[in-house]
């Protein structure tokens, strides 16, 4: 056989093997990227469903619930595009669309549950972390064009008010606890922090809370000043009594 032909065949074989390996690597890389992307969308779905699960513990508005459900829908649609033959994903997309439609048409408005005052510092911290996550989520959805600007502005302001309310209601509870323990100084410091936090706020809740905190603060300051005046008066009387004893006390007999 012609040596040149053999060399050509070997070269062609090497090219075919090399091409096959490149295609195989590309497919593996594409499949890995697809799985990573699907995993990312799955994490978004899980995290968002977990946020929705708190609607029984924190006041959620209709706009917030729609925003969160649409976030899940978007993730499901992206997963379905990555795996178009997956009928389960296709069905989940349709179910989510129906859920959003039902929520949009049948939600009565208002909030999902009344606001609950935190019972401890630990619970207040948990609630504040949840509100922060919600604010970050609606901001992200707005930036991606999936949350209309006017609705976003209103929702962000509502969540900010809830954030303030958690802090202030916790301050009031801790102040009352300090008063019961006979620690008015601690209560005054807490109330002062609460008033500082409200100094730049002008919504209905903040204005009412400011009046409430100011009343508590003024009452404690008045009591403290009265007590200080009584202590000063008593100290003066004690010193005067000591002076009188020194001047007119019983004389020593020599």
C-alpha cells in the first residue's frame, strides 16, 4: 500500500479521534453547565418558597406574594428551557401560572396576617433578618424588570416600616422590662435610642411611636429628677442635723 495513503488515513483517523474528543468534552462541559444552572434556579425556588412560608408569621401584601411567586415561575421557566423534555417541569410551570392567576384574581388585599410584636431579642433578630431578605429580594426583582416600579416603591416602604416597627416595639418591651426590674436608667437609654431611630421618619406609625416613646421618656425623666431632688433634700437635712449636733450636742463634763 502506498505509504502516503497510509499516512493520510492515519492523519484522518487522528483528526476524527481528536474531533470526537473535543465534541465529547464540549458535551460534558455543556451538561455540567446545564446542571449548575439548573441547581442555581432550584436554590432560588427553594429560598423563595421558604420566604413565602413565613407569610403566616409576618404581614405580606398581595404585591409581595405576587412578586415572590413570579420569581419562582421565572426560575421554573428557565429550568424548563434547559430541559425541554422534562414533563414534570412543564407541569410545574403551568401549576405556578394558575397559582399566580388565582392569587391575582382572588386575593382580598390587605396583609396576610397581623403584625406580631417580638417576644424576645432573639425573635426580633430573626424577624429583622427575614425583612432584610424580603427587601433584598424585591429589589433584585425590580432591577430585573419583574417588579413594577410603583409597586416596588410602595412595597419597599411597607417593609421598611415593618423593620422600624420590630425595632421600636422591641425597645418598648425591653424598656418596660427594665422598669419592672427597677432599672429606670436602662429604660431611659433604650427609649433615647428608639427616639434617635425615629428622628428622620415621618410615616404614620413612626409619628405615633415617637409620641409614645417621648411620653414614656418624659415620665421616667420626671421621676428621676424628682427622686434626685428628694435625695438632695434629704442629704441637705442630714448635713444640717450633723451640724446642729456638733454645735449643740451634749457637752462633755470635765
